[in-house]
C-alpha cells in the first residue's frame, strides 16, 4: 500500500522543481485552502519573512488531492511549453 505522506512529499518536491524552472530559484509556498466542500490550491514565492503575490491557483476543486494534482499538471504543462519554445 502506498504511503500517502511520502507521495505528498514527492509531489511537493516535483512542484518545487517546476516552480524553480518557471520562476527561478527560491522556496515556493504551496497551500490548499478549504471553504465548505471546495478546495483551492495556490502557490506563492517566499521572500525573506513574507510570501509574495499569488503566482498560480488551481481554481475550485472537489478535494485536496485534486487541487494539488491540478497545480502540478498546470506547472508541468507550462514547463513543457517553455521547452518547446527553446527547441
């Protein structure tokens, strides 16, 4: 049975890697907020002792997993599009 905690850590590492490829080095805050039964994922770049503006949001999702998957998919697609422009 897969370990959800290690799967979540691996996803977080992949998302951090995509963020760095798109927006440069640094640490990116990945959060999911829940309001009623809706979940919203978003990413902001950490800067010194505050978080910068929102760089990406997932839109409304039905679960925390869906919000994280949506963020990861959006970032992966952006990285692929940027690689295509360089080729």
